[in-house]
C-alpha cells in the first residue's frame, strides 16, 4: 500500500468555512488536490492508496482508496468531504474516529498520532526533499509512507515528529512542486518501477 | 519552451456558467487543473510554458507562463480566468485574439488552428498514449508540444488533425492519468532530463 500524509498547517478544524473560498479556508484547495492526486487516476480509484490530511495539528482526515466511494476529482466536492467529516467530529472519541462515509475517517489528534497510525502500515517513511537521494535511484518499497507539507515548510516540531520514524529523504527533481504534483510524481515512479516499466 | 494543448470536448463557449459547479460546466474543473499543472510549481510560475485549452472546438484559451500574472493554483480562480476570457470573446476577430489580461488570450477557432499556432513554436508534437514509447527512453527536445484530451478519448477528427503534425507517441506509464497528472509527469521528466538530473 502507498500512503501519503500531508501536513495542513492552517487547515480548518470546524465545518464553518465556505466552499466558495477554499484558498481562504486554510488552503483547503491544496489539500483537496492532494487527496485527489493520492487516490484517483483517470476513470478509476487507486485502491492501494490511503491519504491522511493533518488539520492544524488537531484532527486528521483519512481517506482510503480501497473503500472510499463517490470521490470525484474536483476540489470543491473533495473539500465538501472534509467538511462533512469535520461536521461529524464529535463522534471521534479518543482513538476511535468518526466515520462519516465508507472509506473516510476523522481522527482526533494531529501529526504525532497520525504518523503512528500510518507508519504502522508502512515499511518506510519517505520525506520528499530536494536535498534527498534522486527518486530514480532510491529503491522503492512495497508500502511507503510519503510525508509532505502544504504551502508552508515543515515546522521544527513537524521535523522532530517525522524524525522519530527514521525517514529517508528523496528528491523528485530540481523544481519545487505543489503537494499534489509531488504525489503524482511519486505515484508515477512507483507505477513504472522507478521508470523501468511502461 | 514547453507547450500543452488540452482538447476540452464539452467545455463552455460562453461565460454563462457557474463557478460553483465546474464539473457541470463541461468539466472546467479538469481544464483548470491542467492550466495550473502546466504553468505553476511550488511558489512560482513556469515561465517557459504555455497552455492551450480548446473549448468545444469553437474557441481556444491560451495562457503563457512568461507573461501571465496573478494565476493562482485553485480551480475556481483559474476557471474564472477562462470565464473572463470568454466574456471578452467578441474582441476576438479573425486570427486576432481577445487579450483580457497579460499573458491570457482567447482565439476564435478550435483544434485545427490551435495546433497550427502551437506547432509553429514547437520542435516536436507529442501525444501521450499508453501504446507509445516509454517516457524514460524518448529523447526530450527543447520545445515539445504535448497534446492531451479531457475525460473523453480523442475523437477521430481530433486524431486526424493531430496526425498532420507528425506526432510521436509517448507512454508515461501503465496507469491512465488525468490530464493535469500527465502534464505534471511530463514536466518532471523534462525537469530531470528524463530522470537523470535531480
């Protein structure tokens, strides 16, 4: 399984935001695109992928390609899924998530518990970083967990949380990419066995 | 320069559509994402890129990374740029486009003239096709023009129009991608000199 965890530093933690202004809702446009990049390809769902959005270090939205239904590729409808999940946040109690629809969960807690949960199903934690090893040389594993930031750099506390999972650093190229673009390129590398299988 | 031409088969040709329902506006969500993938990277504009959206074979929206201003990565604001361009469509006369803002043009005419214009600045026309040569083996050129379709396959007439430009077929991998995902992967291949430079 491939997992992607995106740290949304300014992301909303209540459903009181407008779908007409996703950039103003803590860059939920960016986070919605990350969900779509992680879980959808043309006319299909990536059933071996899961995506985690850490929302202002308070909640974590999780969508699982194996079981999610009716996910569409546009930002607005995807952001509405996040809003619906936040609307059910009172049902998230302790480590038990709210589950507003199949394949969608909302957990209480931010980056530290989200990393714990995701890493439990991963064989490697990968941080995409321009100083890392070239993606063409890094040997893919079966169950990578990619950790990405939103439009902000990782905070020092983010780095500390990730470092506990012994991450490797991988560079996707010399051009800094949006989170969704980085997810797309990471998928393509894995789809092609590091650019060997077309 | 890198160019991307996306055929929007159902795209609107008048500004009378709602920014609250971009999927219902001839999949303008998809076309907006293609513009963003072509022209933006993290915190910057790809000044060597140009994107062409063919709108229902009647008009063509063009945005040029060298001169466009205030382009944002979200679908809604990008779709609003297309709407503004369509609002100025009466100023497009013959081969002269409307130019509603710097770096943005709206031409009358569909795929055939759009290909002529774009190919004039290209040294190779590339069609992304799963039966094509692996992207890792195809030698990049300085000024490729990538031709993509929206959520529909190319129509027979589309293929005929493209074939006049002696295209080469390139495969990006075994998984069919959304247009914006394919643009992102094509950029990454060129950014890395076919996965050699990181």
